[in-house]
C-alpha cells in the first residue's frame, strides 16, 4: 500500500537541485552550492545513471511531487529522462527555470512528462534584470517580449504555469500587477530574497530587504490577486520548510542562514539521509506547500463571499480586513452593525447587549438585517460568527485559537483585566446565546469549509493560507 508521508510527518514533495550550473548570474542565487562538502560526495558530481537511481529511490520511498531545480535544470542533458521516469511512476512533476531553454523543441519533447513549469520572473524591465544578474551573457534581453514568448509556448503545450518572483532591493519599485493580470499564471509565488552564508552573502547588503519591505511589495500587488493565487514566503517561512536534495544527491537544509548537508542518499538510503537534515512539516503546510497539484486554475471560481468565525481574540476582524484588502473586497462586521443599531436606539453597546440577552427577538432582528445586507451584495469578507448559517453561497472559515494565545493577544491589546476566567465566560456567553436563539453551536468544526489553527500564525500568514485554500 502507498505510504501517506504527510501522516508520517514527512514532507511529500521533493526539490531536487540536480544541476548547479546556470547561464545566469543572479546575485541573490543560493543554488550554485559553493559550500558543498566534497568529502561527503560519491564523486565530483552525479552521473546520469546515479541521478536516475536516486530518483527511483525517491519514487520508491513514496514522494508525491518532484520539482527539478538548480542552478538551471534544463541545462542537464538527462533532465528529460528524469522527468519521464518520475511522471511514468505517478509523481507530479515541476521544473523551475529561467526560461532560457524553453523552446518549441524542448516542450515538444518534455511536455508529456511535465505538469508544472515554475518560471522565474522578477521584473519585465531588462535593466532591473541586468542589475540583479538575472540575465544571459548574450544580447537576448530579459524583457516582456522574452517572457511573453515563452509563456505563450508553455500555455500552448498545456503545462501549468507558476511564476516565481524574488523580491529584493533590485525590484522593490517594480509593479507586476498588469503583467500578472495579463498572464494569469496558475500560481504566483513571491519570495523574500534569502541571504545564505558563503553562497550569496557577498551581495547581501545589495539585495536584502526587510520583512516590512517584503510585505509592502506583496501587498501592492492586490490587482494581481484577481488573476491568480498569490503565495508568499518570507525568509522565516522559507527556512526548513522544504525537503531539498543537492546536485550530489544529499539532502540539505538551510538552518541558521547556511546550507547544511547530510550523507549521500545513494550510500545510506532515503530514510537515514533524510533524518540527518532539519525540516518542518508544519512549516511546509503553513507556507502553502500542500495545494491541489493537479488542479486547474481556481481563480475563476473564487467565492464571492467569505465569512470568518471563531472565539474571542481569534483575529477574525484583523484577518478579515487584510483579506478584504488583498482581494479588493469590502469588509463587513456584525460588530459594526450591532454598534450602529445600539446608537440608533440611543443605547451604549453594553446596555444594548443586555437588552439582547433579555430579548432574543432583538438578536434575530439584527441577524436578519445584517444577513439580508450581505446576501444582497457581492465580493465581501464578513466577520460574522453565524455567517456559515445565514450567508448564502459563502466560503466559511473558522479560526481556532488556544486560550493561551487568545489571552496573550488580549493583554497585548491592553485588556489587562482579562483572565482565563473572563475569556471562558465571554466564549461561553456566545455559545449560549446562539444555542438559546437558534439551537446552533458555532464551534462545531464540521460546519466550516476551512478550519485553521492560528496559534503560531501572523495575520498575513493566515491570509496567505486562506488564499491558497479557497
Ligand atoms: S537563474 Fe536561478 S539558478 Fe540561475 S543564477 Fe539565477 S537564481 Fe540562480
């Protein structure tokens, strides 16, 4: 029976950096493996036979997806053999490329064995690409024409397209909204340029950007969100969230800002070699590593209404506002509506809540008015615990938070009087109120389309995750 690696705590997708050479020279590149320790290697580099043997071992171990990366993997003469072996063995295949070898001939030969091409595009202005080193030594310019020509071919051959963009000082000012909206890739992945000791460190002051700058780069691309699913990876998210193999057939990780290598897989086997490296399945899942690898573009079918539910301090409102901004949707909250009605009645919010407790009909009236407003509109993110019940055709999310995290959030928000006791009281009060009025338990997870455990997640990460899952 086929193993379920995820259930065993193993990342089911492999990134095989099979070829360290590249015909470009990006200053932020860490894929040239300058620090590979040669005493650990079988030989200087792997032969075609060894490379095929290695991929066969990964297949036999039960990996589900293989991404061939580099350097530039299309320069490896036996990449077609590896793709064929992987695809015929049932793996989902992907090639990360700078596009230089993507021609009709290359696609004609490889497309039957290729599910995804991840095309590295940081800018469509060739001057920006020259500054970062993402360019060929020849006269061919890496401009819009270069990229569009190859994208057209990829689409003609029906290979799914992912665009990988490294956000760095070189392209911070670049706006790719229009380009991405026209290209409509299946996924757009934006990385924060990652400094790695002895690999790209010499240029780190030239390319590194802060997390704030990275978020600003990502957030300004809200128009592109209408055309694709955007996934972003900060330096923290990229660290130890991949299962990677280097050109010499050793697993490696990127703990502590450097590349750390295990023993050759061909020598010690997958299990032992993998055990010598650090990786986190949780981080892999949190960075969106699991998605429907075989699916078509989900953007056309993106839900027009999204509801957020959860306990006190689960972050519904903060997450809802960011999500609405990223999707260019409006944000609505039942809390705002309740305050508005209280004001209309000349009551404080506390007086009004008391009145609601004594008179469930008042609650029903608020729900009716609020849900009618939401149901009549479109493109909405709605902070509403009962949204899953009253909002039509919505995607319903439950944000799950532990008491410890909820309490620490409340304390940070200067609600110093909150204790476990008051937190439980407030959560119980909501549960009781909805039970009395509607006989509904909003905490039952099977009523939602997506339940997220948000304890270790920042609001931006939660939004990234929601965008992947929808
Ligand atoms: S194209 Fe990719 S592999 Fe080549 S130098 Fe740039 S980042 Fe490195």
